[in-house]
């Protein structure tokens, strides 16, 4: 007789295992410990074999019969269900160890070697926060373009359009790396190249960094002097005005980058956006500020240590927040000093190449990078001192004529 739930529940353990049959080779094995295990006896190629379907009641009578019927169909096609089960389990194990996250991590380990620590950590963090929760545990060979679209949209929908575009680029790089190791990854196509961010992300008009006009600079410089902000923060913003480096390049500056005798700040390649070393000639005014700063932060390797942890630099938002408190929200940023200086220096007739090199603009190959960081250093040194003298006069409120080039 076929089994039913009431009969199965009434099966009691004995001193030895015993079987209770259902139909089609399916039976339940009752163990001395009281376990009730689903089994199926079958023959293939003249050999008798046994399949396991799990334990009752975790696997119900109905589910056990469905597994039996599926196995019988395979046997009818001369396929051994035991071997099919082994292959299926092997594939599941392979999929678990062949995920997007696994290959993204392998890609990152190779990719980050020649990148700055900050940039590498940022890319890794974005993968962990934005990408892995959506496709990280998926077998990389099975991920479709639709899944990537969903991942990019999820990032874009919170307003992070630039991050969404970079995520798309990073995903594509991971797939390309996995395809290059196709024997291991089994990946054969890059679904990221089948879509463009512009197809799914709204276009946002490029907006330049907010900055004041040169005529508004004197008031801003005086406001900085009169600010109640920490002295270290005031010095930071004054040094940006004098050196017009990028905010990150300033706040992560270390004392060992400065040659006071040569009056130069030498920023290493790994801290520069263009990945090439950069020399900033230091004006007398900049050196004065640095000497003042030395008495305030000499205990740290950083010029501008974090207020709560001197082993780290100050926050990237410190300068921006000071400008906001002074009433310049939406009107000026730390980066804006670069634009003010560039515009003014061009208007005064300084050589475009000298200005561009001082701003560390443009991509460079290894050869030109090694050469350009010291190119026109004499002219740039004079230009930077002229600029410092010029903004001193602006702040003082003197009637300023266009400054003369040396």
C-alpha cells in the first residue's frame, strides 16, 4: 500500500533500520534513532542503485514523490539521476566560488597596484556599498545586461549620477578581467558593454566649481582673516589661495614634501590626479604661513591633521564648511581658487603653458611627466610670487594695477 502522512507519523523506531515502501521504488527508511529518510531504489545499466531525497517531514510525501517522478523520467532517457545530482551539486559549488564579488576582488588586487591609496580604497568601497548587494553573489557567467541596468539605476535613483557612471565602468572592467581568465571564470561575454550609462541615466548639465569674481576676492580674503574658525583651517584656505592646488592635494600634504631652503613643495605622483610629480614654488607669504603652521601641527606627519585623530588628515569638507559659514555657500569652493587664479593670470598675460603646468592640468605619459613637473620652474616661481603679492594688495584694499611680469 502507498504511504500517507498519518501512516508515516505512526512509524516507530526499532532496534534495527527498516523500510516502508510507497510506490515506484520510493520508500522511507526508519532509523533506530527515530529518523525517517526518503530513499528510492532503481536500476540502470543492470545495476541497482539508491537515491536520497532528504528526511521527513522536512521533505514532505508530495515532494518526495515529485523527486521520484523526476528521477524516473531521467532513467527512461537512460540518464543516471545519481550522476545528474552529483553534476548539479558540483555546479552549485562552482557557482558559489565563481561569483562577481570573487572576480571583482581579483580584478581590484591587480588594478590597484599603481593607484593612489585613496582612489583604490574609494573604488573598493563603492563596489562593497553599491554593487555587491545587487550582483555580488551571482555567478559572473550568468549575469545579464538587465541585472547591470538594475544595479546602475539603483545608484542613479538616489541622485548619485557620477557614481552610477563610474560603477558601470568598474563593472565592465571586472567582466573584461574575468573573460581574460575564462578557463576559471567561465565568463564569455561582457554584458556591461551592451549598455551605455546615457541610455539609463539622465544627462546632467556640467556645472563648473562655484567661484567668486576677482573683484570679490578682496572681501573674501578679509572674511577669512576675520573668521572665528580654527587657525589651522584659516591657514589651509589661505594656502589654497596662494598655491591653487586641489583641495585633496592640500589637506593630505605631509611635512616631508616641503623643501624650505629651495622654497618648493614637491607633491609625489601618487597624490596627484594626473599621477605625475608636481612642484609648487612657494612664495614668501606661503612660507610664512607654513612656519606658523609648523608650531601648530608639528606633532603630526600631516600639515593639517584631523582634529580628533592626528594620524589622519582633516576632512575634505572642512574648507567648504568654513566658506559656507562665512556666507559663501554656492558662491565659492576650495577648488574655486584655481579658477580665480587661472582667469586672473591669463588676463594679466602670463604664458598659458606656465599656468597650465602650475595647475597640473592635462594627462601626461611617463616621459613628459618626469620632465614637465620641473619645466619653466624659474618662470613659475616668479609668477607665484607675483600672484601672492597681488592678492596681498587686493586684501589691503590698495588701488591695484595689473601686476607686472618679471
